[in-house]
C-alpha cells in the first residue's frame, strides 16, 4: 500500500503510474495475495464522487497464517483522488 500513498497530500490513491505502466491497487493486491496463497476477499465501495474529488473505501479480509492456525484479519483504507 505504501506505493499508493501521496506524501505531499497525505492520502492513498487507487491508481499509480510510472513511465511505462498504469497500476490499480486492487489488481496488484489480488496478484500479491494469490501469489502468496493467502485466502482473501477484497471489496471497493464508492463513497463520494463530485467534480474534482472522489473517494472510496478498500476493504480486505484475509486469513493470516499463524503457526498451525490462521487468524482472520480485516484492513480498510480510504482511497482519495483530487
């Protein structure tokens, strides 16, 4: 998630880009969790949209391996775009 954080404006973006590609946080998280064989459910809920500003909430529920048992974890992040 750190690569989606805008330090200047202090918020998380849903998208990022470099010189060659355009990335979506949802796609990257799905790929990473699948690659690590972690069971998960990911959802993005649009919460507000107006000209010049939009925000949504990213929720990730996953099973975190812990010795012989797993624990259910929930992470939520507010994603903003201006």
